[in-house]
């Protein structure tokens, strides 16, 4: 396999993992916003009964995605297969 292809794959993996990391941070941010100020979020979305559970679910999923994205970025830069498989 040519070296240029491996370098391109390395950077594509890094960019994809940065996007996953950013998406996880956005989800965690929305989860914190809903948990701290549910009245402000209820004005936007009409789903009131399950808002508390949804806030903590968004927070947990966001933290998990940002952690996986961060580990993926480290794995792509270091070419570490175990970090990328995680």
C-alpha cells in the first residue's frame, strides 16, 4: 500500500473522530442545558413528561461519544490499533 494512501486514511480517521467528539460535546451541552433549565427547553419542545430522563440520557450519550471521539483521535494520530478498535 503506498504511503500517501496510509497518510490520507490517517487524516480522514482523525477528521471523522473530531466530528464524533464535537457531536458528543454538543449532545452533552444540550443535556446539561435541559437538566439545568427545563423550563427554557419546554418552550422549544412540547415533550414535558420525559424531559428529566431525556436530559440525563443526552448527557450520558454525549459524554460517551466525546470520550470515544477523543480516544479515536489519539489512536489515529499515534496509529494505535487498540485505541481505534475501542
